[in-house]
């Protein structure tokens, strides 16, 4: 079957091919009524523009690259939805990659997106990423980057983050106000900025209430369920249990929850637990977990808006946007 061309659409409507082209690219000189007629005819004739050919012709693309650590993570899947909503409305498609929390895979992803000539990049880095060289290559080629949630702080790019320190402070302050004094913290990787900010929030709350930082009650690890399970196992074998636990994120809290249950302990009677992220499963556990809500969809939307504005030169220079968190109190505390 012969492939439909732009000339077929133009012939059907009795207009020029250039009018069809400008209508499909949402050119401001074309009336909305004409744009609607062109889109309707293109759909009926099953005409699809050759975006690769257009990219080569114009030396630009309508594709945005997105790299996240784990698509299955509720936070990132919700953020991707926000990115896609904004990108699609602006006429962009997204090319999605996941690093699986691995630096080397992240580098491969970045190189892949570079070869696909993306117009810009939205990234949340892997938990073991310590170098930003693979991202600097984009900036060297004038391809803008927006980091969200987890960012490389040694690179001049826009960032969309939350107030991690305040969110952590609110969580630990809540535990202290509920009467818990000996509070452990399962922290993330030491080199990761979100881990550092959440640790500082934890310490801020202890300092405000003049509580000493318990020896051995801060454990650095990864950001996944097995890390929480292993950290709780260390505490259980150590003999002296804390009254409460603040985890760097919900997956770590859930891993700790599993080990607590295996030990025959009760939440919150034997130990209270609070996470960070407000993933869907946190409200489905028994008991439902207290946590800190991150506006994931809105972070995705804001990241996409920021990137597209940068692509169209509406933003000059990198900027950092900090979004608020919300404490969600449930039965685990």
C-alpha cells in the first residue's frame, strides 16, 4: 500500500503542501480552523510526518530524552506522566530510558539519547552516579538539561527539587512530638545530595528538641527495599532497638517493615516507622505508613515546562526550583 504524503493531504483540502506543513507544526500564521481541518484530514488519510527527516532538515528535533533510575518506582512513574503531559501539549514526544540505579547504564542511556539528537534532556540520576561528564557533553553541544529530584550539583543546569531538609525535619519532629526520643535514621548513599539533605533535616529536629544523636542509629545504604531490610537486620542483631525509625524513602521503610514483621515486633507499639515519598503501597500496608509526600506529577510537569522554555530561549541560564512537601500522618506513627 502506497504511503500517504503531505501532498495527498494538501490535495484533499485544496491547499498547498506548505500550508499543511505549517498547520501540523502549529505555526501561528495558520488559523485554528485550518489547523483543525488539516489534522482531521491527516488522521483520515493516516498521514504521519517523518520526524527523523524533519530533524535532519531543520537540525533540530521534537524529541525530549528522559532518564530515570527505576520506572517501576511510583515517584518516577508519576513524574514521567507529568513530563509526558506537558511535552505532548507542546508538540514533543519523549524517549524514555531507565538506568536501573546504575551509573554505567546511565552513561549508555545518555549516549543513546545523544545519537537520537534529542532537543533536551530531563534526568534523575542513579544512586551511584558521582561523575557528571556524560551530561556535560550535552551542554557542550548546547542541548539543555533539567535535573529533577536527584541532581548533579557540579554541573550548570536547571534543577527541579523538593525541600528535602524541611520534609525530613517535619517527619522527625512529628515523631518527637508523639513522644519518641530514640529515633534511628536509615540514610541513603553519602554522596547523594537528597540523602545529605534528609540527614540534615533529621539532625535539625534532634537539635531543636535537644536530643542527642544516638550512636550507631544512622546507617547509610541504598535506596531500595533490600537496603531497609538489611539495615533493620543490623539493628535487631545489635540488641538495642530504637523507639522509632525515619527512612530516607518509602522503599527503604518497606524493607525495614518486612524485617520488623519477621522479628515478631509490632508497628507502632514496638517501633514507629515513617518513610518519605508517599508511594501508593505506603497507604496499603498494615498499618498504613506515615510518610512525606513529594509532588511527583507536578515535578514532572515543571521539569518539562522548564526544559521546553529553555529550548525556546524563554529561560536564560540555569535555575533551581524548590517545591514543598507535605507530611502524611497514618497509623505507623
